[in-house]
């Protein structure tokens, strides 16, 4: 079970890196890839919601 959770967390951490767009100024410390951050947050929220439902339904 711990290996599955570790794999899911690693995948969630890697998703924004895989879909990062080339910014106009990569060296700018204020550049953020908002689309990937939003998508990663939605995936994380969906997984946490599913895990919460599973915990509530289990005994």
C-alpha cells in the first residue's frame, strides 16, 4: 500500500514538469507555469477526494 501511495505522489510531482511550456524568459524568478499548477492541483484534489470516500466507505 505504501508503494502505491509513493508512486501516486511521485507521479503527481512529475506531472507539472512533464507539461511545462517554454516561457519567454526562463531565467525570471517570477515565472510560474499556472496551467500545470492548476492541473496538478485538480489531480491531487481528485485523488484526495477518492481516498476520503474510500476511507468513509471502509470499516
